């Protein structure tokens, strides 16, 4: 199991980000967990209008994480 810097399981943080109704907040959850200071990738990958559909959010977050990696 992967852990964020605070010792919180990464799966919990991904779930929090996917469940978040605010794209900026979702990006911050993941950036903080992965110790990413720049929001350049989030600005590039995240849409201006955060989708209400969880599956679409998960796809966006997955694309962002793979782009950052």
C-alpha cells in the first residue's frame, strides 16, 4: 500500500479527490499528498468546469497522475 507524506493511505486520498466537488480542491489534495509544489500539470489537465460524474473525475485525475509521473 502506498502512503502520502502524512501516513494517510494513498487510496483514501484518491477517493477524497474523486469525491470532491471542486477541481481545485481535488488537485490540492493530490499535490499535497505527492509533495508537488507546482500546479502546472493540474492547470493543463484539469478542466475549468469540474464534472459532477465521479467516473469522469477519476479519468481526469488518472490522466493527471500519469502525466506527472
